[in-house]
C-alpha cells in the first residue's frame, strides 16, 4: 500500500460531497431552503447537480484505485459471492421502480430507490471487506437508512388515485416494464460493466 496515494482521500472527499449534498433534507433543511430562496430554483439545481456530479466522479475514481491498494481486513466467505450477485437483481428492480411510472413496487414501497441503495450496499458489504469497501458501502448503507427514515416521517403515503405512488395508479404493464428494465440493467452490469470497470465478474464469465 502506498500511503501517499491520493485514491483514498479522493474517495472520502467524494463521499462527503455526494452524500452530504443528498443529506441536506435530513440535517439542514432550513439552510437548504434559504439557499434555494436566495439563488433561485434554476441556479440552485445547477450548482447542486455540478457538485453532486463532482462527488460521484471522485467516488468512482477513488474507489476503483483505492480498492487495489488495501488488503482485506478479514477473510470473506467464498460461498457468498453468487448469493450477493443474485441479491442485486431485486436491487435493480427497485432502482427501475423509481423511474418507471405506474408500477406496484413504487406504489407499495414509496421509496424504492433508497431501498435499492440499501440492498446494494448491504449485499456488497457481505463480500467486500477492505477499508475502501467499508467506507463506500458502509457510508451508503448508513445514508440510505437515515434517508429512508427521514422520508417516511416527512411525507405520508399518497392517497390520491392520480399520484404515481398510489396503489390505485399502478398497472400490471407498469410493473412488468419495471421488472424488464431492471433485469436488463442488471444483465448489463453483471455481465459487462462490473467486470470492465472493476475487473470483478460476479458470475465469472
């Protein structure tokens, strides 16, 4: 391990920036509202998006490099690898449910994206056990738990039939489309992107 390598600081900075920005509604709602009023919606969203993108890119680069520099802190059970790969399929379904309209997953769960992040982070912590892994997946797991609890307290379940999160607005077609989009995204990541980016192929092919 090279202690002077910038990868781990980049990962930490990216996590602080990305998760910090996405935690303003939890920890600093008054400050966020004040900045929104001062800057205007368009300017606030533009600056917010640029800062979040910078944090995300730092996370991508920092983790990809740092994971090569740090040894595992304890042995991971080899048999969990395929179980984790299978757990990621519902995580992709939940992520798709946040965007595809009129699906039953969103109608029932209300916050499928947050649940997707929680499942993704938990599953990866089962088999990834170096310091960068704990920072990345542990950070996102803690954030998703806090965000989900905050969102559940902030807004009751929608009851309007016209709401995309209302059970009465969900359709079988919307649910089938959600499952199809999620499965396609899962296949793309599992069989190509994950290996191309990190050199780790979940199914070894």
